[in-house]
C-alpha cells in the first residue's frame, strides 16, 4: 500500500510502498478515504525541536482520518466490516488513575497515531476498536476526516463554559478557531467576535457566523463596545501567540473564563496577579478531545444540522501532492487541508 513516511530524522516526507498493517485481536483495519492535514504534520515535516524530541522515524504520518472498516480482530464485538468510521487518534491505557476517573484525554500513557505509532496518511491504518467512532450515514468521509480538529474546537468551546447567551472572543482563526466560531454560534452565543491577523481567515470566520471579525488591534474597542466595557464572558484562545494570550486575559470580563488551546512556541512571562488572580478568572488547558463526551456532542451537533463545518475545508489534494498540502498550510491562509486518499 502507499504510505507517507517520515523515513529519517531530517526535513521532508517520502511517499513509498509499505506492507498493509497486520491487526491485533482487539484492533480493526480501516481503508482510509479522507485525511486532514494539521500543523503537527508540518512540525514533523520540518523536523523542528518538538518533533525531533518526540518522534522516532521511520513511521507513517497523519492522525485525522475517516474510512471504511475492512477487517476486524477476533475480540472486536461492535465494529463490523464495511462500517463507516473515524477514530480518536489518542490511544490511552485505560488503566491509569486518569483513565479510570473519566479523564482519559490526559492519560500520561497516551500514544498518538502519526506521532508515536503509524498514522493515517496511507491506504490502510490499524486502530484499536475502542478508539473507533461510527459516522452517521449522512456524514461524508471528508467531514469524518476532520473530526479530530473539530473535536479540539468542541472541547475548547463547550467544556466548562456556558455558551448560551454568552459573549465570546475567539483569538486565532486557524481551522480550529473557525470551527469554534461555528460551534459557539450553533450553541447559542449572543455575540461571537473573531480575531486574527489574516483577512482570508477572518472571511472564513465570518462565513461560519462570526458577528464581528477584527484584527488584534481592533479587538479591544469591539469587545468594549459590544459588552458595554465589561469584557467578554468567554475567550477561546486558539492562536498560541503570546500577544493574543495577553489580550485574552485583558478582554475577558472579571470572573470570566479563558479556554486555552493554542500552544506557545516557547515560555513567556504572564503577570498572574493582574492578568488572572485579581480578575478572578478561570483558565482551562485543553488537551485533545474528552473521551468520549466531546465526540458525543460533536456527533449530535452535526446531526442537528445547526453546525456545518464544510466551508472550513478549502484545499483538497491527492497523497502524491503532499508537498503542495504542506505548502498550503505554511502559507497561512488555508482553512482545513484534506488528502483525498481512496
Ligand atoms: P493555526 O496556526 O492555523 O492558527 C493560528 C491562527 O492564529 C492563525 O490564523 C494566525 O494568523 C492567528 N494569529 C496570529 N497572531 C494572532 C494574534 N495576535 N491574535 C489573533 N490571532 C493571531 O493553528 P490551528 O491548527 O487552528 O491550531 C490552533 C492552535 O492550537 C495552535 O497553536 C496549535 O498548535 C494548537 N493545538 C492545540 C491542541 C491541543 O490539544 N491543545 C490541538 C491541536 C492544535
Ligand atoms: Zn491512562
């Protein structure tokens, strides 16, 4: 089969022929149809400090996908050949303190497909049956293939927040930020303000229902005007850029909530006293998707028809055009980039 492989600890990917994976008794073999390309794949492509510290080549890249089940292991009971599925790409131990207290998303023994083991930019992937998520018949593989980043957005927007009626600021309108805009609108936010430096991405945020689209330098005036000087109830920080993180703390109201998804490239200084403590705010760190309440919410929102992520997908490529796919993400103006695999 074809697979996009990180063959060596240097820059780049190689599309090559590899054996179809063999499955264990508790796993299923999935024929990959669509797969989302993500910033993480770019880090692995460029072999930056994070990638070289974490990943051990050779391995197949990719962690966002959907496809059809082609083979099931002997112990698998609820997944059948022909099922249309996606999967949670974080494989957790199921045995540790966190897993056993309903917090598997922070399991310290997590192995991520396409990072710690073979991923989905290939004709087939082997997955534990416990990670498989069934797709409704009405959900195309293309949408199935972006459940992972959409799930990041659902987790960030809806965990511990009270979005109905709320005023929300989304800092950073990458694919996940743009999904989050649509989710907050569907969940009944009274006002969603989307901030980014990139006009193409602001236009996508507008298309997903943002009431206001602003540059970071315009954000403060808009928040003050819209909230009568109070600040927003909730900020979804989805850029990882220090300036935006400071702005999140500045523009959230006293007693409000900042949900932090964006990952800063390196440590930076925050004034805990003035930015967090004296404002009495709650800060929540997001990791992946909650298992599996985030997935249930996501499927129910998609089923309702009130949230349609399709406009976020702006680029589609065959696996052979992997260099173009990586370039489209680096360009910074794409929404979601998807591989059409089979
Ligand atoms: P992305 O890099 O495509 O999006 C970031 C956006 O922030 C860009 O559109 C950029 O123009 C914008 N931006 C830059 N400076 C800004 C500023 N000052 N104010 C507002 N916006 C600004 O990323 P993505 O794929 O959508 O992911 C978003 C972030 O989430 C990234 O930092 C990524 O590493 C992180 N992430 C975290 C998790 C997790 O589990 N915590 C999972 C996936 C991604
Ligand atoms: Zn665990």
